[in-house]
């Protein structure tokens, strides 16, 4: 909506879903139908957001992103809101301040209208749950957009919020005038030295992947690419999430890994190499860029004249919060089967609910990387 895109059908569904909560004794069939409707509407939500982002900033292109700091004053931007980042980049242009992304803001580097700012120099840190350590160590100002904030400890004076996120005692920027953020960055020491450069690749949205579709399809036909794995989703601090690191490391060298959302920080700085010049790790973007992943899968299915479930594609997803559930419902609405999800099942997935999902979609919890890879590849 901020970027000028709305859809009345989405708003209508909000009312429909809230009204449905008044039904005293819904049947399993009624609840299932409404959940599928939720998945259908969320596909539209992601489509509208994709159109807003690409319409404003262009389609992402493959882009190397520095993940080590550069000497100089610094601002760190976390969250999801590309509009806030754009306005901050405009206001800091020419002021001698380096801007870094954090967490789900990493994919911003792939958008042409954002990457054109030379002082957008890199990405700092990892996923949202590491911010207590990373923000405390960051020697500049920090802007938190949209969500994922944790209780700040010791860095409140240089932490700022915008949009829908706020915290008691933390300065909130309500009008996109980021002067207080800039002043805090100039007052902070910044990075005193350049660390040795290290890059990772981002920007493999559907447009970029489909431009390389010919090589990808030829790689599959020749047997150079045996399978695609979509490994991504939300990250978190609880034990068991190292499963995704180990799984990605053990994916055979003749397979390609697609990833999105902050779950990718479990393995996105590892070197997976290439297959015939195609990177084995393709970063599609933020959690909402699951829309891009869906479009890639649909396009590949069309190219191979088969259904999405017949593709050499396996989905291994990490779950944390409600947005991830909405995306899961979208995948189920599209009829995608055999999805693995973990490290624990969402709390609302009671035995009865799980049985419905198993019966209809063969949804299954992850086990161990070795066992799951063996089951997928055999």
C-alpha cells in the first residue's frame, strides 16, 4: 500500500475470515476450505507486493554483496521495508556514511534502483535472532523497519524504529525524516579499518532465474543438474536449526539449492560452487519472495511439460511465525505435496490437524539430514 498497490479482494477476505471466527462449530471440511482460501489470498498478497517492489525498484539481478565491514561511519538497516531503505539512502547520499543491510533487508542489494547508491556497501551480520550481539557490536546507528525487533540492551541511544515496529524508550521515525539516524551515525565511531573483502551472491528472483532458464533446463536434460532443493524459511534461536546447515552442506554436488527468507543465514556464506557456470546456491530473496520461487517452479514445470509435483524439486522449510504459515498455506493451496517442515511443527498443528495435512498433502516433519536426503534421492 505504501508503494501504491492495493487490492480490494484482499481486504474483503480479512472481513470474511474475521466473520468466520463467529461460527460456533465449524466442520473440518469448512475449516480446510477456509485455510485453502487463505493460501489463495496470500498468493495474491505476495503477487501485489512483488509488483510493488519490482515496479518501484526494478527486477532483482544477480549481485555480489560484501559481508565484511568497510572503514567509515555506518548505518545498519534491518527488517523488510524497501521504501524506508530507499529514503535513507537518498538522505545519506554524499554525507560520507556507509549503509549496511541486516537480516531480511539483504535482498535489497539486488534491486537496480537501490544498488545504484554507491554507499550501500554491504550486509552486516545474520538473521534477526542474532541482533542482541550484532547490534551491540555495530559501531554506528541502527534503523529497524517493519518487524523482528528484540529488547535492546545497551544500544538504545543509537537504535531507531520506523513503520509498524516500535519499542518503549527507542526513538521512532514516523515521517521518514531520518535526520536523527544520520546524526547518531556521525556521532558514533564507525568502523576504524577495512576488513578483508568477502562477497556472497543475491538477486536470483524469478526474472533473473528465467533469463538463465535455457542453461538450467539444458543442465537437467544432460544430467548435470539432478535435483533442485528449496531450503529456506524463518530462522530462530532454538536448538535443532543447525539441521538446515547440515542439510545444505550434504546436498549432492549435482543439485541446486534455492533459498529465501532469513533461514538462509544458516548456510548462505558457505561456498557451494557452480554447475556449468550456474551457482549452486540461488538466493531468491525475502520470505514474501516465495512468490518468485512459485513462479520459477511453475515455469520449469511448463518447460518440462509436467506438474510441479513431478519436477525434481524438494521443499525443506523452516518454520517460526505466522507469515511462514501463510506461505505454507499458499503452497498447499497450489497442491504442492511432500513438503518437509521443521525443526518443530507449529503449535496449532494438533494430531488431528496434522493427520489432515498428511492425508491430503503428505506433509511431514524433518528427521535428520542424512535420513531425509536418502528418502528424497531414492
